C-alpha cells in the first residue's frame, strides 16, 4: 500500500472523519469508507483501533495486500501501546489470511507470534481460543476428526465464556465440520445451522460473517447437501447484494450461485455467474482463488458441447491448483476418447484421499466404467458410493447413488431392478 507522507498532525477533524468512515462501513459503503480513512491516514497518525477499521474496509473492498499491511501497522501500534492481546489478535488475522493465500512461511510466523503473545501475556483470555483454530484446521486436514472436534469444542467454550461471538461461531462451525467428517451428519448440520443463524442475524463481524458463509456452503457442496447449500447460498447472495461496494466473498458467492443454477437447469444464468466470478477473482489480489470459477465455466461449456473452450477453462483451473475432474474426464468420454477418460478418472480417484473428493468423482467413474463395458469396476464404484450415502445421508449423493445403481442394472439387462432404483 502506497502512503503519501503527511504532517501527521491529528485533531478533531481527523477524528470526525474516522467516525464518518465508521458510519459508511456500517452501512456497507466499504469503498467510500476506505477512501475516507486513506485521506485521514495521509495527514494524521491513526491508532490501533482506527487501523483495524481501515484494514477491515480494505479487506471488504478486495484490497487484501492493504489489509495485511494495515494490520501489520495495527500490530505495531498495539505493541507500542502495551496492548499485547490486541496485538495477538491482529497477528492471528494476518497469519490466517496469509495461510489462506498459500504463504505458509509468513502465515505460520504470524500465527506463532500470536501464540507466543498469548502464552506470555494472555492467561485465560479469548485470544487463547483463537490460537486453537488453526490447530483444528490442521487436525481436519490430517483426518483426525476426534482431535478436531475436541480442540474446536475447547475454542467454543472459551468464546462463550468470554462473550466473543466471532470466536464462538467460528469454533461452532468447526465442531460441525468435524462431526460431519466423522459421519455424524445430523449433529454436524445442527452446529452449522446455528452458526449460520448468527451470520444471517448480523451478530458477527463482517469478515467473520463472510468466512462463515463461504465455509459452511463449501461443506454442504463437498458432501452434496444441496438443499442446505441452496438455502445458504441464497442468504449469502442477499448479504452480498445489500453491499454493492463489497468485493471480498462476492467471487465465491457467484461460483456457488452458478452451481445452484446448473442444478436448476438455468444454464445461461449459470454461465453469466461463472463468467462474472472469473472476472471478479482475476481482477485483484485473489487470482489464486479463481480455479473453481474456471472449472465452473468449463462445466457449463462442456454441457453445451463447446469442448475446445471447456478444455481451455479446465486447463486454467488446473494451473491454479484446482483438479479439473470429473468434468474433463466426462468431456473426453463425450468426445469418444474412452481410454483417456478412464485413465483420467482412475488417476484422480487414486489421488483422492478424503470423502468429499471421492463423492465428487464416483458418479462419473460409474458412467465411464459402464461406457467401457467394465461392469465389475462400475459395481465396485457403486458399492463405495452407497457406503458413503449410508454414512453421510446427503440428498444429492443419495440421488447420484440411485442413478448409478439404475445404470448398472440396465447395463446388465435388469430393467426391472433399474426401475426400482
């Protein structure tokens, strides 16, 4: 962030401008608030509170680099003011943001700084709960759902004890994610629903609200709980639409809307949303997150038979680290490249280590195996899909499993059994 040197003479006018900026931010006029605070920052020394507010505006406007820079300055301001827990909290958000961006070294360093401050100065404080959240994510990534739920429950208890709604709901949604991953679908969804109520009732900070929306919807999409995904996507859309100057979260919202529109058969609208998501995500600092948007565009182009364009989008998604399967394999099948389709889907299945990844691939694997006349492989895939459905009981996965079994029965000439499915 480029800053113009000023005389740094504070005063009532600067304080009044900061207050006006706060009112603009509360009304969702994030860009206007950002510009007001930038003007003050050129002529007055902002304290830690004002820098935090400035950082929030930057984030919501899509200026992620400015967000990190401003929070770094807030960290210094809080440290100089002997407010170690405020400094720890800013360190947490810097670290989390950098980790989301894939900057694991810098992000890990800031999170370690946060943990050190809590250990040295915190004692029984809300910040000790924030320290646990990255550990929960680590346990989930490692597949240790028991540890994830235990750590998230500890963070939830700390958040509720200290009246910190942001911490409590971040932790509660992580408890829900851990329970769903462990197969306790109803208990997990109950946690996610409670967290989403807090988000829709505007009881959380703006950045936390957006993170919760996106994470919960992503879980619903991963486990193919599409009724809830649709419900919460509509709520996210309303939240985004009410803040026309907001850039953060809108790209991911467009992707989710496109996914729902495809399910409803509204392909033209789905294409518009996916295209808007690509443009939004690639226009700023969030280009590294555009992989799912390119994949979504590829899916719509594939369904419309525009294979060359779809191939281009799938390749763009892959370059950004997003697996273009099963869409690319299904496109190869439609192009008559059965060997290529089979090799691609088998390769992706071999690399898919968790349930959401396999749920995403198995219906396509059945279709490709049946096209190749390999009913034995198709039966194996159907069996695995049925096991997942029995354990996780998600609506779309149940429908996909029934369709796969029906197709397998038809391939074997069992029309009667196919009709039952």
